[in-house]
C-alpha cells in the first residue's frame, strides 16, 4: 500500500483546468479564486451565488475576452469544484437541467466556498496566499493590470501598504529577458508609440514602459517584434483592450471607452492614426502578435467593436 500524495495548493493552482481554444484566454476560474481569496481575507468563508455573480461580472467584463452577449459567472462557480479547490454546498441536491448543469433557479439559492483544507491553508499562511496570488496573476494577466485586479478583488497582501505594493513573495515567476525593456525603449527613442510622449531630465528619459503586445503570460516572446514603448496609462488601456491595432499598424479605439472630455480628446482622437514606427532597421510589430491582441478567437484583449 502506497501513501497518497500530500495536498499541495501551489501545484493544484498550477494544474488549474481552464477552457482551451487555441490561444484564446479563459481567466474565469482565476478571477473567481482571486475574488474568493479577497472574501476569505474579509472573513467570508462562504459566499452566495448572487454575491459571486455581482462581483464577478465586472471582473469578467474587464479582464476576460469579450463575448457577444454576457459572461456567465455560473460556469466557473460550478466547474471550479472539479479542481479540488472549491465546494458548492449541497451540490447533489440542486435541481439539474437535462445536461446535468444546475438550473439557474437552484443556483440562485446556493452557497459555495473553498474546501476546508484550502480555506485553512489560505487563512493561516500569508506567504502561501501571496505566492498563490502571484501565480494566478502571472499566469493569466498582464502585469499592468495586477494592481487593479488586486484592488477589485479586495486582496491585501500582508507586509504591503496597499494592494499594489507587493511583498517579497509577490514577484513575477516567469523568466523574462532583462534586455527586453531597454531594447524596446531604445527602438522607439524612449517615446510613446501611441502618443509621442517623451520626457527627460539630466540626460535620463522617463515616462514610458516596454509593453508586450501578446502578453508574456500567454507565451508572448521578449522580442522587439512583440514590444511597444508606451506611457503607463496608455499601456494599461492597451492591456485592458481600450485600443488596439489593425494589420497595417493603424490605431483603433474601442467604442466602449468612455471618460472625461480630456480622455476622449487624448485617446479617441488617435483613432485611425498610424502608430509611431521604431527606428529604421528595427523589427516592426509582427502581425501575428497584433492579431492575438485584437481578435477574440486568439487573445481577445481588444474590446471591439472599434469606433467608426
């Protein structure tokens, strides 16, 4: 008789089963786990389905690939239990459809939460929680969105003054080429490829970041052909799909982008304009990475449709 393998939460998260369809993203379960961690930190071990639906819908709208109708938070709520992390209480008693999926009327009165073992580990080990949070963010989301996701989920990492200031355990675990940032910024002469913004003081340039077009979390390589120099705000708007590019590298802005008059003028006014090119002799953006960012069936970052 052999001993059963001990439960390892990090391994369980790494083995999380998410929907697969080519390079299309499916961060529904990761978002539910992050939301549930935030609730656990707030003292709520159990959540109702209506609570999950209310909280998860805006997260899915912001950070999951766009869909034609509406996201279905009931899917991760129900299917996460197959990963050994989540328990829909009295699941065998819920009235089912012919397909075996619970009827919505049954889900409306249901409750769920992490299994006792998972809840115990996350409640008593802050370093493990930070590791799990970092793992989920690194594997499923662009770095520029991490702070906003943590805040939306209500997660506070012990040892930080805010959700965005991470402790030692909250670090990027995917290996990245340390030369990528400098190569991208130099290729665009340290200016934003979207707006042209560039600032310098004392001979040093500030104000722009190296952005991946196809996210590093989704096998986007550290290549100049997959990199853009962008202002931080423009970078975040790119990563949440407020704007993207055509195959001809023309800027397209989402019809869903709203904001102040300054936002409209600054961002929407770029619609239809050409992206600033890198220096001559430097690789241009590869169309395959642009399509990953723009097309829902590939990466699904862009919040189409675009402005006319």
